[in-house]
């Protein structure tokens, strides 16, 4: 019951019943063409792992096909550039596959002829130690595609002896603290780990009520559920483009056990990093 402006009492309609009726109407009005569009869109949003050499899909998950003791994942341009300069330039890495996916922010249309610019998510292993894996992911993996990505990469029953390390960055405005924003010295590093990781992280743990997002959060949650030792290193920065200071903020992780033996010449890697940033700045300068 409800009273109107004029004082009479009237029976208020039930909103819950109205919503149910609206949903039923939507289901009744969906045509076969609508269902076909939905099916086509779902197929288009499927995540596929391709062999880079043969351009064919992997029949099993990546880590079921290849034994893996260490798995380092870089998500985002700064993390990818850091890994390229300090790890990939310190050894011989062989590409074992790439992910093909399509969403609002990442579109690859030709699965048979992926160019380097379209290979947004690439997987490598170390030639001298093939159980060491590395993933460079500079694309956006949508929320409805993250479970597919995890299934294609880790499989349905991941091996417990795989140690996972994830590097990524977020804008400092996502960081929640009682301190004044002006007192934060950007960039800075925080860590979040699973319960099974015995090694202490190389930086302070992420404080509550902060949370992590997107693919890095999905990977860490997956590792927690399957009791895999894993750590996520999150760099908070005020510069989201390719930035030398932001990338160098990841340097403390080089002392961790996951990176042991993978980095040979830090000064040389730093010079490579500087050249990479300089090349990016020249390319993005519209007046050049």
C-alpha cells in the first residue's frame, strides 16, 4: 500500500513481478537470428593458443604439454619491456606459442598469419632450461575470457611444483591509503602472494583494502585455489605509458629465487631499457 499526494491509499505495483515479466518478454522476443548472433559472438571471443611455427591450435594446455618449474608472466607494456630488457636479453629463449583472442580492446582477425604487432600474448621457454617459461602479455584479456586463458595455459590440473611470478602495473590513483596522496613517492612496488609460497617477497605486501584487477588477479586466484606457489608484484605509478622510472621500479624482483640465473648483466640490460624507451618516445612524437 502507498499514499498518493492527495491522500488516498492505493495498491503499489510489485516491481519484482514486473522484472520477471520483462525478462520473459525478452526471452519470447529473441529470434533464431539473435541466438545465432550470440553463438557467433561467443565463438569469436574464444581464446586459442597457437603454435607459432605451424599456426595450429594446441590440443592440450601449454603447461600440460611442456613441463614447467618456473613461470614468469608480464602483463602490460612496462612489465613486458622490463622482462624483455633484463631477462630475454640475458639468454636464448624459444617461442613456443601465442594466444589469439578478440574483445573490445584487442582484435586479431587473421589467425593463420599473426604479425608481431598482433601477437599480443606470446609464450617462450629457455633453451638451456626448457622448464623455465615466460609470458609477455601486452593485450587486454576481458573478464569473460580470463577463465579460458587460464584453462588454455595451466590446464585442468596444474602441477604443484610450478612457481609462478606475475609482474604488472596500475595507476597510483587505484592505491588506497590513509596517507596524503602527495606523500606517496611514485613509482613503488607491492606484493601479493599465495599461502603456499614460502619465500618472502622482495617488497612490502599489498595493504588492505587494496585489491588487484584483471588477468593478474585471475592468475593469482587460480594459483591460490590449486595451491601453487605464486607471487604478484604490482607497481603503482603515475605514468602509464612506457616509462623508464616505472620499469626500473621492478628491479628488486631480480633478487628473488624465480629470477635466479636468468639475469646476467644488469648494467647492460639497463642500457637496453633506456634505448627501448628512447625509441618509443621518438616513434610517438608527432613532430618527428
